C-alpha cells in the first residue's frame, strides 16, 4: 500500500514547476482569449469608426434642420475643378410658390405623402427595367436627392442609390417637409457652378427667385434632371414640351402638395 501524499506536495510541485491541472487549464483559457482578442482587432476598430461616422451623420442632420449647410460635396468638387460657384441661400418664403409646386410635379408627385422614399415609384422603375440610368431618376424622391446632394457624389451607381434610401429616412425623421424643400431648392444644381433657386434665377432671368413667372419656374423645374445640358433661358423644344407636361400636372398635384408651400 502506497503512502498518502504529503499535504504540501501540490504546493511543492507548483512552486518547483510541476504539473498543476488547474493552472494549466487557466493558462490555456487565457491563451485562447488572447488569441481571440488579437485575432480581429481591425473588426472592433472598423465597427467603432462606423459607429462614429453614424453619430456624426445624425448630429449633422439635426444641425442642418436649423443651420444652413455651408457647402456640399458637389459644390466642393465643382470648386476644386476650377468652376466659380454661384449660390445665395434664401428662405422658402423668398422663392416663388410656383417653383416648389413645379418641382413636385416634375420630380416627386407624392412628396407630401411618402416618408422619404416612394416605393411605388421604385417598383415601377424596376418593373420597367430602368436600372440606374438617367431614367431611374423618376424613382428618386426630392428627399433622396436632398440627402444625396448633402452627403454623396453625383456619379450614378447602385451603391449611391442604396445609400440614398437610409439617408432619406433619416432626413425625414428630423426635418419637416418644408425644410426638405427649402434645402433642396437651395442646394440643387441648375448649371455648371450654379446652385440654388436664387442663383439660377439671377443667372438665367436676372431676377430674384421671388419674382419668377410661372413659365420661368416651369423651365427651371424642367432643367433639374440635366442641369449641365439644359439651359432654361434658351430652352430646347424638348424642354418646352417637358415644361408643358409639368404644367398640366400642377393643378392635379396642388391640393396634396401644400406641405411644401410656405
């Protein structure tokens, strides 16, 4: 019969480097945690960066609810390209009431009834196979275009279109419809270096946006889909046809577009 181990044997073995199952298990567990900890440090950094950018985005949207944005990425790109910028911010009350109605009739007939994204228009665009080409603009709401003009780039792509959707919902969550329209009409591009209704009115018609006639407002609305190719002061026959089509829709849309009128 073997003698019983001395009570201090375990302590002795541990002190002299002998085998200790508990210590070995703890060391193995710590080693596993260390490997996991050091295996994906980039993931935590990336997640932290994404969270920070999201918070900055939210704060900027809240800020722009009350403060006019100083410059947009589109304006900055034009300026860096050597184009002289023309822009003067004016409140919605200082813009002819015909222009926001004409823009709704041209760009987004359900502006006052949707919550940033018109999924019916999106389904129609997909059904007709329009893709992300020029004709896909019909599925892009005024709110989506406002978010794009504030934060994104102008080149058409699926990535940009996907980003427009959450941006539109965030803008709709913090801004009333009149603010959306006001910002849109002040940052929309109406020609090389020409941004906002006031600058466009002064440049093309030599008057303030408040003094726009009905026909001038219609031509400005018809210019928006292709501001680099269309000139409202020298409209092509196609532009005139578009403006007349917009004018025919305006009486129908007027009763449900009051949310955007001052």
